[in-house]
C-alpha cells in the first residue's frame, strides 16, 4: 500500500496530460519532470484510492532526450513543465497528448498529425502577466508556482525576450523607489496586483493592474520606459474583484501609444491592452494560414467566425462573395476588430459584440436555408451545449475548430460527431517548453 512520503522505484511508462504515468504496487502514479523510459526514485506526495502523485528525487536511468533546462527556475515556476525535454521529444509529448484526448478518451477515429514546431523555442512570448507581491520597499515580480499562488521571483523569463527583463527591472525599481504597495491576496489590500505587458515589433503596451485608482505619480516610470523603449504605451487597469481574473473592465491610458499596430497575411490590425491576442506570433501566423487553406469557401453564403478576438483571421477569410459575421464578447477587442475592418476596407463584414451562445443561434435563424461555414476558437472551456446544438442545426459542410485545450476539444468533437467526421487534426506548438498545445481540427459533415 502506498502512503504519503514513501520513496519508491518508478518507471515512466507513458505521458499523461502534463506528467508521466507509471504503475507502482497497483497504483497509477503521476510524476512530473520525467521522460518516458526513465527510471527514478520518487517521493509520494498524494494518494487517493488507487492513484498517487509523486515527485522525482533521483533519476537512476536518464533518457537521451533529457537536457539541462534553460532556466534556473525550472521545477519551481509553473511556466515550463517540459524544459527538461529535448525539443523533438516535446513535440512527441504534445502530439501524444492530443491523440490521447481525441482518440483514446473521446474514442474518435482521427489521424493526429505530428505537432508543428514553433519557429522560436525561447523568447517567443509577446505577452507576460506578472503578479506583484512582497511588501512596500521590497516588491517582488514573478510567476506563480505550478497550481499555487506562491510567487517565484523572476527578473528574467526565457519564454519572453530581453524586453521583458528590462521591463521587470524598471517596474520593480520604480515600485521600490516610490513606495508602491503590492497587493495581498489574503486580505485583498494593497495597490498593485499585476503588471501585464505585450511587446510586438518594437511596440510595448505596459498595463499596471491596480486594486482601485492608482495613487502614485507615474511620471518617473514613464520617463524610464522612454529611455528604454522607442514606442510604448502606459496604462492603468482597475481591478478590485476578489478573484483570480487578472484584468478588470476599466483601463485608463496614461501616456504613449494607445495600441499596437501590425500587419499579417495582408491584414493591417490594431491591438489594445484588454484584447486577446495569440502569444506566439510565428505560430499564430502558421495557424491562420492553415485555417484559410483548410476551408473551401467557394459555395459559402454565410461565414461565421466565433470567438473572433481582434479579427485578423476574420479579415483574412472575409470576401465580397459572402456575408461574414464575427462574434466576440470583449468590447475592447471588438473596437480593435472594427478599426481593423475599416483599415482594410473589408467587405460584407459585421462585427458583433456579444456572447456566442446568444448570437450564433440568432445569425443561424436570420440566415435559415443558406450554406454556412463556421470557425470556432473558444477559450479553454470550449463550447457549450447551446453552441454545439446551433452548429448541428446550421449544418455547415465544414467547421474548423482552433483549440487551446485538447481535452475540451475532444469532448466537443465527440458531441458534434453525431453528424460530422473529424477529417483533420494538427497540433501546433504555440507554447514551447510548456505542456500546453494548440490544435486545429476540421469537421466535415456526413451527408447520407
Ligand atoms: C482563444 S481566443 C481567440 C481569439 C481569436 N480567434 C484569435 O485568434 O486571436 C478566444 C476569444 O473569445 C472571446 N470570448 C470568450 N468567451 C466568449 C463568448 N462567450 N462569446 C464570445 N466571445 C468570447 C475572448 O474574449 C477571446 O477574444
């Protein structure tokens, strides 16, 4: 019988969702930071029924795929669960994860293609959300430990570029010089909760998330930013909610640029701090191009892009040959999407600010009898029953599903499988070094 603190011999037999899986004394044991085939002494830290979790103490037979993680915080910070794996093995892990969820758990008949690598393996993140903790005069910026709210102090993150190191150091120095009080999530007191930053093509948007109005003078920080960044915008976001949501609804522009401007696949876009944007530019570009290639829009009368963000993909797909609807719930992203449509003179496009659950059935009812094509790119929780029923009702020939969580993707594909075959599944490494993976799936209607 396994007990907490037992030290046992363990062989990593397969990959699970983020850890390895093996069997010890009839228990299924999950252990992080190992590689399939490795044998290790592990310490059990949790047991329930016939399942246990353990942490490695000593690796007795290291795998040839093991590398020295490129970050000193590996194992402490929750960011990089796979940084001990040689990159090719990371891709194997991710394909396996998607295949496990879709083929084994959801029991769907699908051929999962190899995971498409990221052009950059380090320094790829264009966004960081750093919790601000500690105490007045000794402020700490960092990342959370895995499954915890303890901070690992970090003045450097290998997933972002040099821009992030500079920003972390400038903001920490500013907070400590000006006596800024960090947030305490146990008492809900203190001023600054997070520093959220986005950096694309030399343009920085830095947002201080404040527990109420921000009272300190921001001019010294703005002056420092100006010394290091040619194009930056400084914002304060107000978030007094007693929960884990990072940004509140109100964002004030303090100085500098108001949005990032860019161009992709011939679409010029604008991006504000509250809007969602894929974190890895190189992989985002590959995904949008692949979605375009997977869709045959020659017969389409109505195209719907659900969960459309600032609408780059919508604009790539829109045409004067059919009506295009984009549905997005975040008002700032819809502002960006409308400006993006204007900048590009995109024809027959309607941007709707609302919930897909309410808006998709309305669009389908208003266009009854027409031929639809639908793209969905939901957050991690995936689609709900109302959305799946609306899709089955509209019966588009093709649905393309872009997912950041293969477990909810598999669940939703299984719901839609009553009328659809899964005809394409390709994982993309949007998040190298982590155990997260993006996936494109295409569903094709069964017409008999
Ligand atoms: C994974 S992002 C995809 C955005 C976009 N397709 C892209 O590639 O940048 C999901 C988007 O859905 C939006 N969203 C979340 N829940 C929503 C809902 N119920 N209805 C409409 N949009 C929603 C989020 O604000 C976010 O912009």
